[in-house]
C-alpha cells in the first residue's frame, strides 16, 4: 500500500478573501468542483470549522470535515471515512497585491482492501492532480463570475 501525497497549486488573480471563502465555504463547492466530482454538503457551520461533506468521484466515496481554519491563510480538512483517510490543507499564499497562489496538499492513506491493493498499481497522486487541474480551472471561472 502506498500513501497518496500530492501538492497541487494554481495562480489566481483574485482577492485573498474571495479565494479563501471559496475553499473554506463548503456551500460553494458544487459551483466549482465540476461534474466529475459530486459534492453533498452534510453540515455547514458558521466559521467553517465542523463543516462536513460527502464526495463521490471515480475513485469512490469519502467524507471530509473542516477541522482548522486560519482566516485568509489556510483550511485544514480531515478525510475521516470512506476510501481514503488522512489530511488535506488549502493554503492561500498572496504573491502580489492582486494575485495569490492557491495550494492544495494531501497526505492520505487508501482505506479498504480494494483501494489498498489498487494503490500498488495505480498512480493515485497523478490522478488526483489531473482532477485538481480541472477544479482549479472551474475555480477561476467561479471567481470571475463573482467579480
């Protein structure tokens, strides 16, 4: 069994608050995560901590909860149930007055017999990065509409 460790990022010419709110507010996910990833909001909390989602993708179903937030800087996500377990973190890193880099880093372990077995043969990090590239493009479009 191999861990799934990925570090993906995108450069966005948008305000820090707009980027942060898009990744911290689970209610916005359906607007920019794309059609290949189905998001169901299980719980949405003020201040974001404790918000939970169910995600269905080609890799299976899993559940995430926002467990820590530093406003305008990062959002920590716990993958607590389903085909993967571990942590993810959104990091908003402002590089200029009008633009930021958005990073999404994951450190996950496949959970269940089939995901563990497949992790030895399939490049899950590369698959995740391809999905993230599409999500980042959707996020750009979502932020443009919000301008």
